[in-house]
C-alpha cells in the first residue's frame, strides 16, 4: 500500500524562452519554447521526435518511412548529416542518391513533418570517425577544436549544406525547425578508424568549451542556417550553451559500448526508475546532471533508446517492451518532448574511397537497430506500443505539458535490482492528472505485480488505485479527467484516443479494466464498449492496441484496428502484408467501404472485414560452395512486382554476410534472430551473378602458429557456421476502401 500527498502541489512558473528559441513562417505560424514545453502559436505542443538517417535509407523508401513514422505518432524527424558521407574526398561534395538531402526534405514537407538537422560537424552515430572524413586526420590542426583551420573546414561543410537546405527552413515555409550544434562535446568521441587495430587512436573529444560551441552556432547563422531553435546534447557533462541552444537528454538500457574492449554481463540500469528532472531542488540524478537550473529549460529528450544495435562483443535480441517502458518512465519524470534514437533503422551507404563508412565495432552495413521501423520498413512490436503512448500525449496535449511530476520518497535511493517497491510517479495539475506505473527492468527477470494499491491524496478527496500488472508491462492511469460531459474519477486502463463521443482505452497485460465515471464503478470487458451518458468507452487488449490508430480523413475523424501495418498518407489507405489474412476494422462503421460479398466482422464499436490474400512466402534454395559459404537461388517468379522482396535467413555463426558480385550488401552480428535483407533493388544483377552468403564461423580453442618467413597459420578445434533455412518473403500493399464523409 502506497500513498502520495498531492494536496499542496504548486503549479510550475511558466515563461517564454524568448526570441532565441522561437520563429515564424510566412503564414504567421509560430514555434517557440517556454521553460517547460514546446509551443505552436503560443499553445502547448507535445513534440515527439524520431531519428531517421536519410543517407542510411534508400530514396525509394523515404516516403514509406516518413508515412510510417507519421502513422506511429511522430511529429518531428531528426536526422544526422554525416560529413564523411557528403565530402569523402576533400572539396568534392556529393548529394546524389541516398545523399540527396534536398530530396529528403521535400518528402518530409509533403507529409507535414517538422525536421531537426543534426549537422555536427561531429555526429558519432556509429559512423566511421564519428562522421568526420578521413582526410581531416592528416591536417595541421586538431578536429573538434576552436582553431581557424578546423572552423574553416566546418564552414565549407555548412555552406554546402545550406545550399541543400535553402528554401526548406521554417522561416521560408519549410520543414526545418531546429539545428543541433555538435554532439556530446567534451563527453564522447569515436575511433579514428584508420588506426583501429594498431594504435587505436580516438578522435579528439574537445577541450575548447563554450567558445567552440558558440563559434559553431555563429558560423551556422553566417552561412544561412537559421532555424527557430538550436539544440545541444547535454548528458555526461557535455558542453551545453543553454543561453543559445536547447539542452536535450536521453537514456539507453542496452549499452553495447560497455563491451567494446571486452565481454561480460550487462548490468541492470537505473533507466526505469522515475526521476524528478524538472525541479530546481534536484540538480543531480542518474544520467542527468545539468549545468543549469533544471526549471529554466524544458526536460526534453532526443536520444531515448528506440532500439539498439549489436556490437561484436555484445549480442542480444532487444526486448521490445523496453522501449515504451522507457518512454513511460521519461514522461513520468517530467519529460515534455520525447525523442527516440533510432526510430527508423537503415543500412550504411558505401563510399568511393573508403568502401565502408561505419564504425568497426558494429556491422559494416547493417544499421537496422532493432528499431520500431526496421531497416527495410518492417514494423516491430515497439511501434504499436509507442503509438499508444504518442496517442495519449496528443489526446491530452494542452493539459499534460502543464502537469507537474511528483515522485514517492522511496524512489530516491532505489537501486535497479531492487524489484520489491512499486515504481510509480504522478503528474498532476489542479487535482487532475495521471498515475505512471512501470514493471519493466532491463537485464532482470521480473514477476507480475499483484494487489497493488496506490492512494493519491488530493484537495477534493483521496483516490485509490487497486490493480495487478504483468511482468514487463507499464501503464498510464488517469484521474479526475473530463470525458466530454462526463467525469472520469479514475480508471485502471490507459487512455489513447477520442473519436466523436467514443473514448478508446487499452488494458495493459495483467490489469483488469475498471472505471469510475461520475462516481459509478464499472467493471469493463476487454473488446467491448459501454456507454455513460453521452459518452462511449471502448477498452482494447494490449494485443489489439498494437494495431489501433486514429486517422483524420479530410474533416472526418476515424479509428482503425488492423493486425497488419495500416498506412494512411493523407489520400490513400493501404494494408501492408506478406499475404495471408488481415483483419481491418473501422469506427464509425461507415468509414469502411466493405467490399461486396465480404463477411462483416464486429468488435465492440468497430465494423470490419477479412482481407484474404495468397501467402507470398516461399523457400529459397541454397547450395554449399565452401566452408561457411552458400549461394542462394533467385526465386522462379523473380524479385520485382512487389513493394519489396526480402530474403529471410536463419543461421548459426559469428557474423553473417551477403555478397553480390563480390560487393557486400548486408552484414549482421549474429544474435540468434532471423535476418532479413531487401533484394529487389538487385533484381537485374541477380540474373547475372549468384548471391553469396558467407557466415564467419564461431571458433573454439583458436591458436595462431608462427614460423619462419613471417608465416602465420590459424588452427581451431571447432568451427561452426550453418545456414539453417532461407525463404523469400514478398511484401505488398492492398488499398482499403473508405468513406471520408458519412
């Protein structure tokens, strides 16, 4: 039994951060920041940023990726611009193909997405030299330093980037609303890859302090890179010019860099313990030690773990529940701008002078990142789990941003391996708000929470929540929230959306949905709806909530359920699948134009039908051609005519590689998960050349013999590399008929 006193919670003192954190477009729309949240036209706006690197995504996938991000609740795209991708050879700038920055911005504008440009000059992002070109290594000056040589080289980069971005700034009616200055300055660095394995030098981490950061911003402005606001990463003691740039935070619970120099067990992290990160009296928390008064700037994030890559010495399959649990924890800690790294995975581009532009500790080409949207557009469980939280944030935007985080005392000294106390926090304003609960902890096996009881002491009387919660789950529970003309006293279910007079909630796994509306207790059933006064409440299971989204079609609000990715680009509604059955349900019922002869399905307030398609998955023939080597036959029907053609491999070994005509297409640090590679772009080449899969063996008792004449020879007792299965999977889209009006 827990209780928390909310009777004397004082509202935050909210004030504008002024002209350095604001801007207008030609239509008069204004973006700004207070010390607590982002604003649009003076009103609170809940920003949700997702990282996507355009150079790591094929141009023919950009629109699909942006649409999926928007459908997932992302309203800001952040993207690194890697210097070595664009100026691999000094003075020769490339903006062709996947490097076409202007083309990418045009796609973002088409779909109404705001963009934050992370232009460095140092980025990291698991890119070679942290994104710095190799030619800087031999220059007569230090990189990442306040000296004329490096600043002039940076100026030339920014000048070229401005030529690509000109016309797309917010002040010009475009999508670019923010610019990041450097990255983790004086906190982190990256290997100089040309020395890796020999002298193992690292790129200069910096020592010029604020002078360097301010010099970079000055150059940006002088070269025309003018945006409503600028940002800087603030964690780890990174230099942050808070008078000129918005400090941004983050957190990762899977940390491959811990093992770059050796193996071991990953420790449980404190990331899933709520913290008070917008409180002047609390200036030091885990991964949060601001150089400024916390209440003078918003608690905003740009690098919350949205997935994670494997490194050579740390392989794992990411628990997808880790992602929304982290978002829940950040929200409950006072965050008013969520930002994920990565939200959309990708593949590293290749260079002309240096074939592989990625960092040596990770895959040369694969940057799937186990993200919500995979390297080739795959939708993961974390996508739907995050969308539920994003829907919640949008539903209550205008109120949520102004609520104040209040934490129970027992969290102050709680250690991540102490699983006994309940982890919860409250965000409250004027006696209304939300109870945040988390039952996820990385790298520890958890148990279900049973018979939990939390009492909120409020000015108008106490409210007690009683609930169970499954291991690995999290929840956001409302109290004293208006539901149209009715009042929701409390609920053990998480609100997501409202369409007309119908409210959609989800029941987290293990939690029984109970509502108190106007003082009346209602025990709801998952998958069914009930009515109170003029309002209808529909409760979805966690599973069904993964496929739930609200779509505004013209002037009409609609809600949809689909067990496959359902995509709305503003004009066209389509379901993406590998064939088989897909169930599509809509609310209101007449939003879906059910095809003649299709059986009508009903689920609560939803009405739908079953799309039945031939399954487009078939075995792929493969043949051994050497130790750890196989060729894979192209499918008889060819690789074209679909949205994408994927090769899905199951294998055992150390590292998987896929080659075509001797060129590395994809690679993966083996972690036991199926490996997917998109191959339709190579359809013509595969008619001429065999596709080769090489699996580096896992070796036991390796010995390297030496002899005269510099002879070296490796012996191993056991070498294991096995291609267990291979299949072709063809992804298609089917349009779904709909009505924009009644």
